[in-house]
């Protein structure tokens, strides 16, 4: 991964905040193990929240055409994010499916994008303070607007540290969210069923 560029003024603000938190919980910020921690945390936040400074839709601007209108599925896309309520991680996998839309003026041609671009879209929205419900919808809306397909479905399954390491402390609990549009919303021709059959046991 390339080096994350940080603004010195902003870095110092984060460092000051981290020192304040550590002091407030009773730590000695001058001890050896913590001296460089504020700077490490600042650099980590710039990396974890790098999606705030990008528009994930740019990854879908490069498009291709195909004579096939078959469903496209990119499954098991790993992602890492941070709960906006507690700023602790949640992580899991995303499954993205869409039905290519017709190219205007094209003779039975359909619009698609490179497969890796869907993983980049997921990362772009995940690398922000998030809730999983919003993240799922943001990925779907981005694909729908950029490709204008006949339908999109996004399913995300994740484990939230705010549930396992604190609060109710339910290790292993998973959260599944989904968002649909177009033919997946109306389930025309049982496309939703086809998606889950092709997805398999994930």
C-alpha cells in the first residue's frame, strides 16, 4: 500500500486528542511504550479513513461493452471499516451482483465494468466512519448511478467489534445487510433467487 499523505496540522490535532484520551483513562503518556502512540494512531486514522477524500464512483468511469446480458457477481470481497458510534472496527465480506444495462444506441450491447473496480468501490466507502446499513446502500447506489444496470444487489456480512469486545460481548455474532434495485427489487424472473443460488453457501 502506498504511503498515506497526512497534513501536519491535522496530525498534531489527532496526536493531542489521543494524548488527552490516554491521560483521561489513567495512562502515563510519557512512558516508553506510549511516547510514539499518538503519532501512530494519527497515521492509522489517515489510512483507515482515506475513503473520506475520494469519490469511489471514479473507479466505474472506465466501462466496456459486451453482447452478454447475463448476471455478473463478484463475491467474497473482504472489507474493513470502523463503526461511527464507537470507532472500533467491523470487518467482513461483500457480495455484489448486477444485471448489465443496454447501451444506448448499441445493437444488443450491454455496459459492464472491470471486476476489480467493484472491490475498489467497496473499499472507498468502507474506509470511512460507517454503519453497515449505510455502507451497503452506498455501494449499491454508486453502481446503479455509474452503470445504469437493470438491477443491482449488494449483500454484506460482517462482525462488529463493538458487539464482541465491549457492550453485550457476543463473540461470533454476525450482521447481514442487503440492498437491491431494479429487477432485484421486483424479483423479476426470479433474479434474486438466481443470485443466491449462484452465490452458494457463503
